[in-house]
C-alpha cells in the first residue's frame, strides 16, 4: 500500500475483534511514531502501551466513558515532555511544537496500523488528571492522546470530506486560479514555460520555412 493510499483509506475504527495484536506489530507502530518529525529533532514524547484489562477499562473511563474503547486489545497513550521543548524554544516550544510533534507521531502510528491490516482510532477526549493517576505519570508528562488498536470488526464508510477547492488557495487567502485564456503566461509557471517553449519552436519553424522558400525562389531565378 503506498502512502497516499494508506492516508486515503484509513478510517477511525471503533469496533474490534476479540483477537490479540502481535507484539511485533505494536513495536512497528511505535517505531513509526518515533520517525515522526519533531522541532529540533527533540523527540520529546513517550508512548505507553496498555494491554491489561483493568487499565484499559480505567483509561476508557478516563476518556469520558467512550465504552467501545475497552474492547480494543491495545491502547497506546502518547505523552509529551513540554519542559524539554521549553528549554530550547520557550513557550512556543512547550505549547505549539510539542503538540504538533505528538500529533505527527500519532498520525504516523495510525497509518502504520492501517498498513499492517489493523484498525485504530485517535482519542483526544480524556481527563488528563485521571490518566496521570492511572499510569503513575511524573509531573513533567503531558497527556497528548490515546490510540486504540486492534483488528477491525467494522468497515465504516468514508466520512464526507470537502472538495480540495474548498481549502486550496494560491498566493493569498481565498486566492483562486485565474482563467488560463485571460491570463495565459501568468496563471501558472507550467503554462508560462509551455508558452515560452511554444514561441521558441514557432520562431525556429518560421526561420526554417523562410530559408527554404527563399532558396526555392533563388533556384528558380
Ligand atoms: C485531535 C483528535 C481528537 C479525536 N478524538 C476522538 C475521540 O475522543 N473519540 C473518537 O471516537 N474519535 C476521535 N477522533 C477521531 C475523529 O472523530 C475522526 O478522525 C473523524 O471523525 C474522521 O474520521 P476518519 O478518522 O475515519 O477519517 C479524534 C481525532 C482527532 C484528530
């Protein structure tokens, strides 16, 4: 499965089979998290794998009682160390880069789970204090998200997505492609190049034809 295909076909899975996930797969998924980009390559994240029934039940409760979560055989809790980013980048590191890095790691893990034939879901609704208590976290750890993983027992339809035109702008907020016939030479570098090459070719052909015609006239005289 190529990357775009994995991105396009991944779904949030909320029903799981009663089947264990091989440990190798769990490690591969976390490796994918590890390879995510992070500001200054700080990698200020930790991933806690939770498999025991009691802890998964407690995490489910802490995730505002999203009951379906308990069925997933694996939960991965994604934690950040914002202080580490703060030391390098100040408040921006702690508040923005840390969250963005963990989000990139989570998405890598979701896609890898999907590519391994597993289902997964990103959980952002949770009581952070409760998760701290359940996992015995240190003060510097910040809970960024929970991922449920298991074999999918559902095949959800793709949720509606806006057309690309709704979000794709050019050069400015709400910038649209201009009509090529009105602004040819301006609307894209591709067309500018095509017009330039076309003109060059036309000049070359014109020169050759003129030379041939002149030569014919010369021979006739
Ligand atoms: C930051 C974030 C938080 C989310 N939190 C939850 C959640 O608490 N519970 C849940 O069931 N899904 C959660 N989701 C999954 C979204 O509901 C889901 O991605 C969205 O409906 C689109 O469906 P898809 O993932 O199948 O494309 C979350 C997704 C993101 C990115």
